């Protein structure tokens, strides 16, 4: 049995270690912190608990696919609770926005800050959805061994729509003028 050491017990390290072990490798997982989790870990001090990492649950499909590989479901291990407001963004000492959980209320908030920006947000999110689907399904799940993996017809066909040579910042500023919205996005 081949031995492999994985350094780091964050999401990537845990995923790599469990997949390698599932494929029959003898895996040792090394972590410098006193608990696994990487950026997803937490710590407590003086009666407070601090989240050390992601506040949003990005890419739920990736988590679901990972757990399904082992015959499990996300809900076997944790339950997600939708918060409303989802979070608060601070721009200054007494200057903040509470970000609502519903898309309809979020569009309303955008419209309050910049007329017509609620519809622009919907278009921006729809564009992001297309980019995500192509990026994840056609690029992320590729092994990354050859340049030719990038030369898929769907990726080439969509390259102009994907705006591959434009930063997210430029795309945001093209659609939104209100500086608070720009910072939020």
C-alpha cells in the first residue's frame, strides 16, 4: 500500500485525504492548528465564538457531490440555517447595510441606493450563473494536466460571454455607480 502525507486539514486537505484513502492509499493528514477545518474552523474566547472563515455557503453542489462520493448527504452532518438579514456590511462607524435574505428585498435595497440597479443586479447574477456553470462543469472538474482541457468547444464558444479578460471589478463598475453597491459586489 502506497503511503501519502497530506499537509493541511482544511477543505482541500480533508477532501484530498479522504479521496486518496478511498482509493486505497495509506494517508497521514498533518495540520498545524489544534483542530481541522482550515478557514472553516472556529475558536472561542471569553464566552464568544469566532468564525475563522467563510461566512457564506458557496458552491453547495461541490459539497453535495463530495459527500455523495462516499454514499452520504450534507444533511447527515450539518443543517444550514438561512439568516435574515444574511449579514451586515459596515462602511463606517455608524454606516452599514443589512443585506436581506430574499432576492426580491435585495433588489429593493439596490433600487433604494441606485435607481434601476435591482434589475441590473438580476442581470449580473444571471450572467454569474452562466459563468459558474461553464467554469465549474467545464473547467474546475478537469484534472488540469494539459492546456487542451481549455480547448473545449463550449468554453471557446462562451469565451466572449464569459468576459475572461475583464476583471470582476470592471464588470461591477460597468453596471453600478453607487460606491456602496460597488464595494458590496
